[in-house]
C-alpha cells in the first residue's frame, strides 16, 4: 500500500513560550521538525512526506527541510484539527492508500513504530500509537479555594495517545469532512471514532513524547545526546 506521512507543523507553540514555534527550535543540531522528516523520508515503506505549516513561517520551514526531497508544504489552520483537514485535502490528488498523521513536535518517532502502524492498517481502518498509563490517576476536587484529592481513577485499560495515527486515506478524509463543523478534537482518532471507524491500538514507545513545555525540550536534549553516544 502507498503510504504518505502527513506531518502537522502549523502550531505556534504557545506553551513553550519561545520566540520561535517549537518545531523550529534546534535539537541536537537540527530543527525539531527535521528529526521526524528524516525518519519518515528514509523509511522504505513511506512513499511521500507532506508538511502542513503556517505560511508566515515559510522561511523557517525551508531552512528546516533544506535538501530533503519531499512534497511542497501546504498551509494549515487555526486548530490542529483544521490543519489535518487541510493536509488531507491536499493529498486527494496523490490518493495514497494509507496516511500517517504525525505531530512535528514528536522528534523521536522510530522506524519500528511506523512499521507496526502500517501493519495494523491491513486489518483495521485506523491505527493509534499509544503507551499505557503508569501513574495513579486522581481527580482533583476544589473546596474553599484549595484542591483536594477526590476520586482515584483506575488506570487499568487507560492509555496515552501519541502519533502517528494511521488511517486508510478515504476513510479519514470522509471522517474529517463530517467533523468539520463539530467540536474541536485534539486527535485524529477522536475524529475517526466519531465517524464510527475501527481504530486499533498500536504499542508505542515512551521516548516518542511530544515537546510541549520547556522541560520537555530539556528532556529531548538529554535523550538526543544519549542516542548520539
Ligand atoms: N498544530 C498544527 N496546527 C495548529 C495547531 C497545532 O499543525 N493550528 C500542530 C503543531 O505544530 C504540533 C501538533 O499539531 O506539531 C501538536 O499540537 P501542540 O503540541 O498543541 O502544538 P502547538 O499548538 O504549536 O502548541 P501550543 O498548544 O502550546 O500552542
Ligand atoms: Mg496546540
């Protein structure tokens, strides 16, 4: 099956609090975005890579993707969901069998996880990379302005969603079109579930975390230097 990686990189990185959006910050000598682009580009089962960007950041994108033979970027939207929808729409002509939607802010995606995601799509319409929840979960309750431990939530059967989130292309395109006027959803599996698609869970890796806050960038730097040793 022809598989295209759709990398969403049109966010502003507001929680990171830096001048540049986090996907353009430098990590281990190259842009955060470049790490996943290189991994997808050199993967033998990935036929193409398309990035969704904020057009105002075109120069940053060109520098980050310099010398890499990938598709021309397309403009994203105000929310992640809108950026994905616009990215999917841009792939109609290319008409891949599968699309793997990935956050630019996850530089540590590995080839084996990509393989497991693609393999899963031969049996299911969707494939969601997850890791199990290991912490004990508490619901906070507020009393007199302070926060107290309320209920303890059973973590058994709970997972944290990562990306890539892989889908059969026609199915996710239709699901995103149907979701376009509804609530904003933070991941594509939610969009797929709302359309009644069957989304199978794929075992991911703890290292494939999303860089969200400054502490995540420090963790990424540590992991990168360990991997380069
Ligand atoms: N994203 C996007 N278009 C948007 C919002 C987000 O393409 N309008 C992308 C981001 O670039 C990122 C991924 O979706 O790769 C995950 O989103 P998130 O971690 O929330 O990134 P930001 O929205 O950039 O960060 P923040 O929420 O802190 O502003
Ligand atoms: Mg965001």
